[in-house]
């Protein structure tokens, strides 16, 4: 089965048993991805492919989740939904003097759990995240300029140092933002973009 995604990427499943959708979600299908990008694009461990140019994000003097993340489509960052895990796990997070950083985008090539994604990004001491981790301030700054046709995953820590995957996607008039602990056995679908330094 072949098709095109929103960004023009050609996706073809090979050797699928049963429904191609089920095969993707369960990780049973082999996936071939052709993006038309140059040979300089990097594929990490078979799960991730670095795409696009690195993106520079500014330094942030102070970022308080409680003050910045609010459901409001007319705010600095239009937000339409915040899930309960995010509202419970992050209300006390305050980041101060966050240095500027450059992030990279990696497209997820096949269904994967956080442990596999983090290992591909160099974090093998699961659930501790160091190499893939971004600040919540930079999640906020990135989403202000992000491509609204893509789904993004960021790895952050809350105020207690617990590692979470933050998933953000645009829906109608704002960002839909969800959080899940990396210890939760969630499977991410191909096509998500992992943002890391």
C-alpha cells in the first residue's frame, strides 16, 4: 500500500498482514520512507530520520508553566487543549535563565516507544533524559513558530525531575498539548517529529 503524507513524503508498507493501519500502530509493518531530502539527512538506529535545518531558539529569562500555558486561542501561543496529566504534572515548574539552544527535528519512521526513541537520540540510561531533553520554555518558543501541519514530541522534566513526553499538534484554532510519563508504555505512530538538541 502506498500514499502521500501532508508533507509530500511517500510512505509504503511492505509485508503487512491484516490491516495496514493496524500493522503501523502495532509495529508489524516494514516501512520504507522516501522524502526527497539530500543524502546528508541522518537516519538514527532505524527509528528516526533527521530532517530540515537546525532551529535556533532564544534564551529565556523566566518561564513558569502556570503563567504561560493556558487555554486561550488569542494568547501568545494559541492553545485549545491541555490534558490532565500536563495540568497535574507541571503546574509548579519554573525555569530560570534558560540558555539559547539549537534543536533538531527527527521524523519517526516506525511505531516506537519512548525508550527506543530516547536510545536512538543517545539517552540509554532510561528513564533519565539528558541528550534529548529540552526545556519547557523552548517547547513554548518552538511551538510559536512551528509548522502547524506536523505533530511534535518533546522530552522534558517536571519540577520533581520526572521525565515526560510532551505531544503537541494543531487542531482548528490552537495547539492541543498532552503529557505522558516516559515510563508509560505508549507507542508513538510514524510521522511524528521528535524535537531535541
